[in-house]
C-alpha cells in the first residue's frame, strides 16, 4: 500500500464521510482538506480538540 501525503502533521485530526479536518499543532487553526494534493482551507480558529461525525 502506498500512502499519499495530504498535509502537515497536526495536534488532532478528525475524519467524516467526506473529508479530513486538521487542528494545527499550536491549536490556532482548523483546516479542511480540499481533496486536491495538500491543499487545505481554513475553517475556524482556535480550538482544543476536533470531533467529526457522519
């Protein structure tokens, strides 16, 4: 199996049935993977943890 990087490491990750969310290591930014390479969109700031459902 070959893994494809989709972004940098984070302090927390959450996955739902459509995408991957990442909380930055400094807890200041939540990003959503766009589905293209390592592109991410900032969706919220700051947070202490992530949870996804669905």
